[in-house]
C-alpha cells in the first residue's frame, strides 16, 4: 500500500543546517511510523500512493472510526513526502517564476521570508507552514498537527512549499530555538522544485 519514499540525498547532506541524526530519526522513524499507521488504518482497502491526496481532500467520506487515524497519519505521510522533496543540499538559485511572483507580492525575498518565518514561529505547538497559490496570488498559511492545505480545499498542484515545525524536526540541534531552525532552513530550500510545481500548476 503506502511506502516510505527514499530521499534524493543522504542524511548528512543537509548539514550543517539540518543535522544527520535528526534527518535519520525524522525519516526512518517518524515518517515510517506515519506510513505504518496509515496502512493499518486503511487495511483491506484498495488504495495506492496516488489516491492519498484525494483521500485527504475528502476525509468526510471515510468511516468515522478511521477518519482521525487517516487525517493524522495520511497527513503525516503526505506532508513529509513533500517536505523531503522541497529540500536539497547545496546552493539553489532563487530565480524564475517564483522569484517574480514573490517580488510582485511581497516586494522582495527578505520580506517574504520574514512573513513565512513569523508564521512558523507563531504556530503554537506542532504543525506546518505552507506556501500555496491561488491563480497568480501566493498565500502563506499554517496548519496544526499533520493537517495540510488539501484538507482546506487547496489543489495538490497549488501547494508549492512546506516547512515542518514539529519539535522532532529540529530539537536535537536547535532545542527550543525554533526561529534559528527556520532561518537556517532557507539554506536547503530547493527553489527549482518550487518552480517546477509552478510550471505544472
Ligand atoms: Mn516531521
């Protein structure tokens, strides 16, 4: 049914911004647990990876006793799969369509980052920060737990970027310093992936 995706880079390749031990535990333990529990919740049903976004966009159609498990663990699987994908080692040039849209709407990259960081730091407890689009308009939002914009009716192709702000994403290296984690995270964001999502949308 659902499986843990392989990363396009090694656990230590996002150093020094995200440490290898955090990456290993986050991917091989936390993400794996979401996959296992999602498979448990949907046991006996004919579903595959490509069905997940549609399932999350229509949780109400699930039997009530499965709904919360799928919301939390299906969300966890989908969110982390995207999170690994929007990061990469090395320098990623901020260019192309995303840079035009961000300049037009926020003025410049620093102003955009400040707004995104403020959403990340302001998320109480565990959750995610998102960059989505609605036509030419960009939107920064945040969700609690493993919720995501699919659950609020945003199309999968309009979800451009995500940041995990659960403590398990940064605590080993940054402890309580979430703002420092968020600022450092920009160094591993893959803007090319964001641009390729924009060109498909
Ligand atoms: Mn996580």
